[in-house]
C-alpha cells in the first residue's frame, strides 16, 4: 500500500540529510539527490519539507527530471489527513490607496477599461481552483511574443491580483504517447490591476515550450484555466525608498507590474525611485521597449538601463552580461530602505545572486521570503 503523508509530516523532513518535497501531490525523499541536483543544493534546501510543485514546474524540468522523481517517490500527499500547513492563502487584491486615476498605458484606452480606481468590483481569481477565461484578442509583437487578452466573466470585475504577484495557467496537453499530462506555469499580467473586464499577459513562446507554445497557438474564443494569486512578494506604496530591478527577457513582466503601480501612485504620494537593468540578447529582443521608454520619459524617478549581449553596431547602451560592476554603477547601494527585484532565466539569476552578495546585499534567506532585501520572482 502506498504510504500517505500530511503536509506537517513532510515538513518534519526539512534538513539536508533528511529532505522531503511535495511535487504534484506526491511526496519525494530527495536526501540522496541534493548534492547532485543540477540546479544546485540551495534551491532544494530552501524548499525542503514543503510543496515544491510550482518551483519545480517553473524551472522547466525535463522528462529526465521526472524520471528521477520516480526513483525518489516515497508516498502520496494525504487528501483527508491534511490538517496543517497548507499553502499560504493570499488575500485577494485590495486597490492600492489612491491608485493614480491617470492611465499610463501608451496605447489608446480601451472601451471596457475603467479610468478610475474601483472600490467595489469583485475579483475573479480563486487561489486554489482553476477557472476558465476566454481569449478575446491576440497581438503578436514579434515572431515569438504574443500579448493575449482574456475576458473576465463580468465587465465590472477585476482580476484580483495584488501588485507583485502572478497567476498560474494550467494546460492539459496530449503527449507523443497519446496520454495527457497537466502542465502549470506562472505568468504576470501586463494589464494594470484595476482594469476591469479583462486582463492581458505577454507570452514568449519557446519551440519546445509546453504552456507557452500552447497559449501562443490559441484561437480567439478558446479558453484557458487560471488560478491565483501566487507568489510571496507584495508591493505596497513607499515600502522602500529605492528599488533596483534586474530582468532578462520575459522577466520584464513582474517588473512592469511594479513599475506601473509605483508610477501610477505618484499623485497619491508614492516617491519610490526605480532603476531597472533590462538584459537581452539583441535589440529586437527587448520586450515592451516603447512602453518602458515612454514611462521613463514621463517620470524622473524611473530609469531603465538596457544591456545587450549582441548589440547592433550603433548601440550606445551597455554590452555583455549583467556584472557586479554594472549593478554597483546603476542600482542603489545596499541599505535598509532598498530592495532589489530579480527575474530571469535560472543561470542569470544564479550569477546575479552571487554578484549581489559580493556587493554587500543580504543573502536571501529563502527564495520566497517577501522580507528579503533581494527578492527573486
Ligand atoms: C513568477 C514568474 C512569472 C512569469 N511570468 C511570465 C510572463 O509574464 N510571460 C512569460 O512569457 N513567461 C513568464 N514566466 C515564465 C513561464 O512561467 C514559463 O516558464 C515559460 O512560459 C516556459 O514555459 P513552457 O511550459 O512553455 O516551457 P517548459 O515546458 O517549461 O520548457 C520546455 C522547453 O522550452 C524551452 N524553454 C522554456 N523556457 C525557456 C527559457 N526561459 N529560455 C529558453 N528556452 C526555454 C526549453 O527548450 C525547455 O526545455 C514567468 C515565470 C515566473 C516564475
Ligand atoms: C526532487 C525534485 C527535483 C528533481 C528530481 C530535479 C531534477 C533536476 C534535473 C535532472 C535538472 C537538469 C535539467 C533537467 O533535466 O530538467 C534540474 C535542473 C534544475 N532544477 Fe531541479 N529538480 C528537482 C527540484 C527542483 C526544485 C524544487 C527547484 C526550484 C526551486 C529546481 C530548480 C532547478 C533549476 C533552476 C534547474 C536548472 C539548472 C540549469 O539549467 O542551469 N529543481 N533539476
């Protein structure tokens, strides 16, 4: 018979030598695997004893990784005996006090968008269960990047996503062997939190990507399944004096959400300064550049610094990977009222964590600790 574990029982195995994890409601003993994990010991130690499903999915593990899981399997997560330590439930969005009434989006305001902060609109997202929403607009902004607009059931409803958090999209996809498998991935809307009746996500589609390719191939009228809010970070106005950001590629989306909230809150007293290093391969890879440039143009407290790995010949910005010197020059120095937000591909995140620690920033205690001076989305 398969052994059953409660979340509390799993939580008691949280040391390096005795390390259990939950992935997709199954319990794994990863004690013997920690030292050889290709993604590093640290990430497993940080999530030891807890539900690692989302982190495991977000890292984009291969079928080989799934096969290793089979060897580490020790039991099922108990459905009935599960008394303690559920995933933290995040309160649905409360509009940020005095959220700016001005629409900062550069595109023409849409018919269904409100231009004032709603006080009484209901929220759509439910933390633990998936809900369906319909694709109503699709805009390609490059050959592999698409902005998808999804309709909420009621025109006066908001998504209900606090600033700094993301949603999960689940897709049940047919595998080459004919079986179906569920994939769950994180996405951060680029529409503003108070916009009613719809939300928009920007998706970079990878040729071998499961969910990104699926979303990019949706037709108008097709539905997706979303749930949330997810994530530990929550932006509140003036929570720190100065935010430094580093993002790579589609890691722009959580940053944009925070930038829009800060700039949108200026008229009600949000004075947070932002310096944002945005790293990409080529000029054509910089997502939402026009929108970022326009925001930087209109707000003196927001600066964006582009870094390209393969710049065009006339490029005047910075070149190469994001280095400790670049961070030291462009971002705020370590201080109590400073926060650094990071979002990008795993190798970039790993090297940034080392650079930031070398520069004197506090080492994140756990990846998802919202109090961290350095927060990785
Ligand atoms: C908090 C958070 C917010 C996010 N917000 C967004 C967002 O707003 N928009 C967005 O597009 N993505 C976002 N992502 C990334 C997103 O969750 C998925 O990881 C991404 O869409 C790839 O998922 P997939 O299922 O298509 O690929 P997977 O099935 O995970 O990967 C399969 C294969 O696709 C390729 N692939 C996948 N990811 C990459 C990559 N980064 N670089 C190169 N090749 C890759 C690789 O070949 C990989 O083996 C976010 C991630 C996090 C953690
Ligand atoms: C017991 C559970 C786990 C197993 C068996 C496992 C296995 C693997 C394997 C085999 C790889 C190599 C790439 C691949 O084949 O996909 C990998 C990479 C990686 N894993 Fe895990 N993993 C586990 C849990 C986690 C968790 C919980 C996280 C995140 C918190 C994580 C983060 C990563 C990262 C970031 C990489 C990428 C390394 C890189 O490409 O540079 N893993 N893992």
